[in-house]
């Protein structure tokens, strides 16, 4: 276009990028950024686009803006002295708060009234966020030396790839504690009573060595993170396609700025998209994906086998020499663990047989290539039992880039996003009111523009009815022309 600047402003000093951030339209924001939109531009209350994404809990869009560290200040304060962390904490957006902390922002800045984000979170009933921020402000978990070492430092000591948060640290500490207690139980209670079964104990040692190897590999191997090569180029082409044709040609991750292949998913803990994403496992502090899925199955199957051996040995020991309190408690513990872990192993084996990941199993209703009939779930990627296991063991990526995403998948995802979109609540001090985009198909940029224009017209009509018609009408006409030119 040849008219208004991409950074032109309306009467409240909001740029097109600010409006896109307020409404949560990541594709529009990505296109505007690519063509020179200033992410540091502020509106009439000194809020940036990143401030609005934090306020509305738009984590993916916030990550995309925060990646431009040369121009974006994640600690920028508005006219009320509120940083993005204040806004996210006040509104109860836990994931957004964690992302901001991971970006290295000050966890305890003061707003214009001398309040910290933790205090704002507590005042608004978000106690878990407040506790998380207080621990972050203390430089860690805020616990004693022993518990801190147990829960927080194991990932660092063993080099796990995850960006651990409270739950992950606690899970890893529980896992490590169980391994230590289990070995102590075996060495002091079982081994002396069943020493004649030396071959069985040698098998237990071998299983433990294999379990440790599988854990190490699962924690250290790249699970299949998408790089900056082909997927990044596909993303850039897709963003250009948004402007040319008004359609979204492929699933995009705006946090990683990559085109996301089928079966992949953005892992918040790793802050990267992972091929054939299964789940994030806090016990290994890493995601389970295409490249480490075999080793993860080795972890759960070997642990289940080990617990079963321990349970059987415990029963034999009691039968031979009677029960003690320690022996009975250990037997109960290993019995419960064996039951749970064997069930977990069978569950994953069934998923492998059907070529389905845990993520696909949980979210099958949102994925067009997943079907469920007569209680049985299936995937279009399934090739039969033998071929499914062979593909899984070979870590073969069975989701090629080209032609893998049917058009109805994008429409289905767009409908889901549309259904979950809500109107951002007004911030204090007369912030711009953003009308939700009724009837907008998120897969079409042309509909996005028309939706914005329609709602701007409605805003002008509402303002006219309340007595401010001339100025509001002029603003609406200005923004119609601005958005038309900025997104041509």
C-alpha cells in the first residue's frame, strides 16, 4: 500500500500491532512485525504490545514479542508503574508469569503504589502465583538447603534439558528419593534374607544399570526440537502467504517462528516445538518426543520390572523368615509402584501399537486426523501393528512437511480458537476498549480485517449514541484506512 505507515496511531495512540496484540491475532502481529511494526510503540497509557499480551495471558504472542530483545523491554512500565509481570500476576495468568520469569525479568518490581507482582496476585486470589513469585524473588525455591538440593539441583547436576519449575523440581526430587530408599530397602531388608538367590540379585543389578542408562538418555537426548532451518523458512513463507491470499496455509508456532509439522507441539518447558511430541516428563526434566521416545519406554518398563522383582522378593522373604515392620512397609510401597508402573507401561505399549502419542490421546477431539469409533481410537498415521512398532523403534518421522495437513484441520483449529477467544477486560485508568471479533475465521486474514472494521464501525455507532459521535466516527474511518493499508 502507499498511504498510512504501519506504525500509524489512532486517537488513543494504539498502532495496528497494539490492536493485534489486544485481540490475540498472532498471525497478523507476525506479519506486521515482519514489515516494520515497532514492538516498543506505546499507547496513550504507555502500554506496549507486550504489556497487552501479558494482561490478556497470550503466552505464545508474548514469547514472539519477547524474542526481539533488541527492541522489546520486558520490564517496561506503563503510566501506573505496572510492568508486564504485574499485569499477568494480577490477572492470574500462571503460564505467562512463568514465561516472563524465564525471560529474566525482575520478579519483584514495584508499581506506582509500591506493590510487587506477588502482592497483586495475592490480592486477587491467585495464591499459587504469589507463592511462585516469592520463591523466584528469593532466588530459587526459597526452601532449606537439603530440600533445595533434593528438589532443585538434581536437574542441574545431571544435565536435564528442561527449564524446571516447582512441580518439575518436586517430581524429580521424589523420583530420586524413591530410588535411594528403594536401594536401601533392597540392601538392608531383602538381600540378607535371600542371599542364596544370588542370580536374581544380579538380574536386579542389571535392570538398575539399564534403567539408569535409559533415564540418562531420555534426559540428555534432544527429543526432536525443530531448528531454524527448513521450518523457519516455511514459517516466513507462510506469513507472506497470509498477506497475499488471506489464508493460513499451515500450522504455525509464533513462539518458535517455525512451521509446525503434524504431530509436533510447542513444549513450554523447553520453549521449543518438538517432533512427535508425547508429553513433558518432570521425572527426567525433558520432553518425550521423536528422538528419545524409545529410551523413555525403557525407563518405565525397566522400573516396572524392577518394582515387580522387589515385590516378589519381599513376599518370599516374609514367607521364609516372617514379617518385620520395615519389610511390610517396603512390600506395600513396591506393590503399589509395580501396579501403577506396569499399568503405565501397558498403556504406552497400546499407544505404540496404534501409532498414537499421549498428546494425541488426550487431545484427540481437537485433531482432525484422530478418529474414535466404538470406543477405539485410531490415527491416520497408523500402518498396522508390526509397522507401527518398527516405525517407533527406528524413530522415523512419519509426518512429512508437504501435504500432511488437510485443509479441514486448519478450519477445525480456527473454530476452536474462535470459540475460546474472549474480550480483554478493561485496565484501570481508561485503557482502550477492545470489542471481540464476532464471526471471525482465524484462518483467513481477509476475514480478520473485515471483522476488525466491522467492530470499529460498531464502536463508532456506540460512541455516537452516547454523545461522542463525530470524534469516534473519525477515529473509525481513520483506523479502517490504516488497517487496510497496513495489511495490504
